[in-house]
C-alpha cells in the first residue's frame, strides 16, 4: 500500500497487465489486416485503441464505490469517442465513400477493449474472431456480389 493525500493506494499491476495484454493481442490481427490492406489506420492504431479502452474501464473500476450507472457513463463516453475516431477514418469522394470498414473495425476494437476491461473475455474473443473473419473472408465474396448486381 502506498499512502497518498486521499488515503492508501494499492499498487498491483499484474491483473491489469494481463487484461491490457489480452486486449492488445486480440486487436493485433485486426491492425495487421488493416495495415496489410494499406488502410488509414493499422498495426499501431488498433492495439492502442483496445488497450486505451480497456485501460479506461479498468481505471474507472478502481474508483471506490463505482456504481453500474457510473460505469455505464464511462462506457457511453468511450462509445462516443470511438465513433468520433472512426468518423475520421471515413473519406467521401465524388462518387464513393472509403474507410467505412476501417471505421467499423476501430469501433469494434474499442468494444473489444471494453469487454476485456470488464472481464468479459468470451465476448472480446468472439468480437475479435468475428472482425477478423469479416475482414479476411468478405473481400473475397464482395467482387462476385458486385458482378451479380451489375447483371440485373
């Protein structure tokens, strides 16, 4: 225990380190995909988003007397912030919009970090797997869908 102006402070980084590392590892393949596809956000951005959102949740939980309503407000702020960051990844051109998959990936990476921060590792893993599968498999299917729609 460390004494501060506000009373004793416990310093036990190991549980937080495990959660932050998990958030990082679950977001890394998403960042890898976006980097490989040469998108606006990539290998550094996605793990940092997951670690940051996880860290915000864990830091907020550490406040004594944290109520579910207070945690809900923290998560609402994170959701809004992730939407703002994702909005910055979207580019509108004359006849097209680019970056929506990157924006959605940033948003879901924030959700991964929040889930890990709350201890919902199962949800975090499912979100990560769903995102990776979507980013890897659907680009293969998308061209055939476009060809079919042009025939109609």
